């Protein structure tokens, strides 16, 4: 949470309502896609 505050404060963004939810969703999506890509490439 501290990192999000520092980054958004540095660029002057004041509306941060959906920032944490968006970050978590993209983390989950990237994890799922990496599992799918590894399964396709290595045949698991």
C-alpha cells in the first residue's frame, strides 16, 4: 500500500478508488496466463 501511495503521489493522482483492486486483478490474470503459456509450451 505504501508503494502505491508513493507512486500515485509522485505523479499527482488523487482519485485512487480502484487502484488496489485493479492491481490484484492484473496480478491474478498474469499468473493464470503464465501457467497457461507454460502448459502449452512444455505440454503439461
